[in-house]
C-alpha cells in the first residue's frame, strides 16, 4: 500500500503506508513509471494482422498501427465471434497467468475469466510458477494446498516465543517478503525475526546465497551445491535414525509409510545408505556439519522452513516432501514453534494469522470448457497441439489454440526458454493483450489495449491473509487513452450481444458497493459487523479480525489425529503415498528420494562450469515496473546486475562493473557484473524480471539480462509438470564489443492509421 501527493495527473512523494513499520523501496517504482515513454498510450494493432487478417507471421517483429477505441473493440469483437463460432471455447486460451493488481475488483485475471465465461468458456491453466510443484504434491502428503498451509502458518509471535532453532532451506528472504499477492499493509517479518533472535533462536540458512536472509537473523550459513538439498535432508534423516533421535511415537500415531522411507534411507532398497558421508560427496557440505545439524535439530524446538525456490527445480517435489518428513521424524509437527512451513520469507503474508473472512472480489462465473493445461506447459501447448502428456495421475491432450487472451501478466518474464516461447507465440491466429507498458508480451501480440494502473482507477484491496482492508480511490486520471479492464470488457459485451452477462448493468462504483454490501452481510452473520460502504470508502482502512493470533500449524491434528484427520487417504501425514506410487512415475516415486538433476554442478560439464540461480529481484515485483526508478537504479551499464564469487570472477579476468555475457546451448544474455563474497563459488545469481529485449536476428540473445533465455522449459516431474526456472548451467565471459542499444524501454515502431488505408 502507498501514500502520495497528487496533482490529478501524476504522483509525487510516493511512500509506503504510514502505518507500515518496515516500508520497502520498491513502492517508488509506481509513481516514476506512470508516465514513462514505454507506457501504451492508445490501442494498437499489429500491422500484418490489420493488413492481412488473423495469422502469426511477423508477430514480434512488425510495427503497430494506433487506432481509436471503437475500431479496436470492433475488430476484437469480430475476431472473438469468428473463433468462438468456428472452433468454440477449446480454441481460446484464457489462462492469463500473472499478478496484475493490488485491487480486488480490477484483478485482471478475474475480469478476463468472467468475460470469457460469458462467451462460453476458455482453456484454463492450473497451478502456478510460484509453487506449482508443491501444489501438486502437498495434497497427497498433507491433504491440503500450499496456500492453505501458508494461511495456517505458525505465527511469528509464536516463533519468537518458542522456536530455538530455525532451519531454512532456500533462504529467509528480505526481498521476497517485501511483497505478497494483492499487496501487504504492514511488513512484519523483520520484526518477527528480530524478536526470535533476541529470544535466543539460532537461524541456519541453507542456500548458495549468504545474504538471502534478514541480517537481523544472524544466520549460520551452509552452502550446498544447488540442487543437492534432497541429499542433505536424507543424510539428516539418516543421522536421526541411526542415533535413535526420531520420535517413533509421533511417527506411529500421525504418519503412514515411514518404514518404507527409512528402509530406503538405510540403503536396504538400493544398497546405498544415505549417510552424511554419502551426502557430503554430493553436496560438498562436510559430513560433520550434517551430523551436528541433525543433532541440534533433535535437541531443539526446531522450525523447518522450505522456501518456494526449493521446488522450482528438477525433482522439486523431493526437498518439500523431505522437509515435511524431517519435521515428522523430529515429532514436532503441531508444537508451538516447531514443525515446518513452506514459505517464511517467500511472501510477506506467511506467518500472519488466518483472517475470519477474505475481502470481497468479483465472481468469475463457471467455466464450462473442460480443457486445461499445467500452467508451465504453455509453449508445448502452442507448439504441439494434440500431444498427450502425463500430469498428476492422468493423461491430458494439449488443445489446439487459435486465440490467446492475456490480461495482467507477462509470460515473457515468468516462462522459460524464451526463444522457444517466442516461436510458440507465432502459432495462434490472434494474440490479445491488455497492458500498461510495451513489455515483450505486448510486443508479441496483435491487438494491444492500454489498461489503467491501480492508481488510476477506483478499487479496494487487501493482500492475501492480510487483515488490513483499504479503499483505493483513483489518485490520478488515466495516462493517455488507457481504460480499466472492466470498461474494455463492458464495451465488448455490447458489441457481442451477450446482454449484461458480464457487467450486469453496473458501473465500477456500483459493483464496488454491491460486492462490499454482500461481504458486509456475511461478516455480520459471522458476528463481525463492519461499517457501511460509504463510511468505509471515506476511511483510511478497516481491519478484518483474525481467528487466532497465536495459531500453530497442525496443532489440532497433533492433539487428536482421529478427531482432526488430514484430508489424505489415511488421514495422516503420508511419508509414503500409495496414490503417487500407483502413478508409476520414475521422476516422483511413492516416497521422497534422491534424484540427480539434469543440470547441476555434479555433472562436471566443462563447457558450462557455473550454476545460474535465477531468483526474485530486490528492486521490483517480478518484472512489474522494471522501468521505475528503484529498478533502474540497480542496473549496471543499463543491464540487470549479476553477482558471482571473487574466485570465479578472477579466474575469468572479470571485475565489478564489467558487462558480461552469460551463455549456454539455449541462449545468451548480457548483464552487469557485481563481484560478491555473498555468493558461493561456482554460482552466478541473476534475478528474473528484466524485460526481455531480444536481438532482432537472434531471439535467444537478450540484450537486457533476462535469465529465462538460458533456463530450460522442462518440467520438475510428470506429477506436477512444474517449472524448473531456478537453476541452469552456464559459462560467463566479458563482453568487449559495443553495447547494443536497448529497445524495450520505449515503444515499438508505431505507424499512422492511414498507412493501411483501404485494407
């Protein structure tokens, strides 16, 4: 949430909400990007599409023609009518993945889904890029989704009072906890960490990046080879077993399948005990360090934290499953300050107590179209329609897509192997995008409609599990000719003669009032009355009550697993899942195991001796507002900064401030070098989110520094089909040639409408 001065057109003096004890600098991107040159001013149609009709030839390469709103909406309505009439909803991809708005009404994906459902539906996407692999796994292991696990997280208040040892696999990130889905009012993670540390809690950070944790934690750093965390965890399990430190009473009462798992750990299955010595050869962590950590975990009230990054890799299910298994072996699941969590430090809301009710939001309606894809398989869907893939115990056929509609998201940020994605985006007849800026997604569309930013429209907002609920009246007029997504869809509704299915005849303000009133009634029935809409709208905020400010994950289950079973087949924590085992997937068997990654330093690839970590940026949320001041101030020579260890830099004759070329067999990109002791030797860290700026002659070369030209578009497993974006192998060298000019920081070529007159 932000506060600012406004003159009705622009913002100045933008700061975080005055009630936030720890405001973050990335909020400064909002005001400084609003009128940036890359802002989309008017509706635009790709020249070849306007001249020749639907088709992908030239997409991503051609100029655009700016047109009036009436012409743009007429063209789009006609194209939607053509596709739905000729091919039906199975030819329309409306997955439209991405974070798009702090507001609940103007949430881009919700607006799009509601509209497309009025037309007959759309091909949807399941899962996400944040924790999609865990999203497939945890329902089998815990009977619930990652989002539910996070909403029920043991609160920081309880951790500060009870946790003695906090072991975090994958960091406890200050930068990631700056943001949360829908925003965050009060950043409280730093204070929770500080209080726990002052109370005597020891923090251990297991990550290749030493400073990917709050400084207040004073962490002990363990830096295994990236991709080897599962081996490290198995060795901890081995120590707990051979030294009789596992809580057999808890395992017998609250879990199923432990004997199958521990037989594997002992080597009874494959002849290889998963000992600290075995793990040390894989992780490069000394065996003694592993043993001491296991013993400390057993004698302490221990919280095991598993960052979202742990599952964005080959076989990402395994470290998540093993983290739950270790917490069960310690017997601390459901104890105050003990057990596990999936996401402390990954998002600002994890560690907040659950609200009694979430805020109002726009109903999406029912999607009658049954076709879907795992969200990270978009390139495969567009390139290989009709292909059958395995997913989560079933086989699905990839649909043939004729029209892609994207509102509020940037696949050319979050997807992998961008040269492949660029080719895939040429396959549909039509790509439609609502956007504020000329991102690569907008540049790879045919119909581009300028959308308002959240500061330019009336809304209300509350982040996921955040108790603070804010009115969000527009602070400025829209830039250029931008319109709200709602206004765009309402305009299409009239042209498509679907009555008032989408708008129900309401204005934005009427919708806000209507949704709020229904929510207020539900709150009152639950014993939590709230002010009327008009009083709320003129207030600073209201606070939604929480269920239990001292909540403890799985405390009721621990107290009585018979009366409070988990929603697994056994009602217990499934260390061995008969359901997963029956799927027969070699890359995700029925209990957690060690599976060697396809790309990691253990393969000793001489052509690519460095391991790239493509994590989240410090200076923006994903790729949002990359042209904003805070994001731009971090650039080195105009490129995204990449960090590497001094030893690796010296071996290549590199130093801070150099422009470097990162390369592998999939692609290349430029970056600005920062040499840092905070990075493990053999590692390069390059954050995601620099707007993809491909060379016109080689789309696998990004001039700006987007690491996803390097990452592989391969699934974590057949179970999840999740992204493996976090890791890949590369080599680095100095860029000694002239720096190529960036183009993504300004509009593409825009031609006057008369240039295609008569078509």
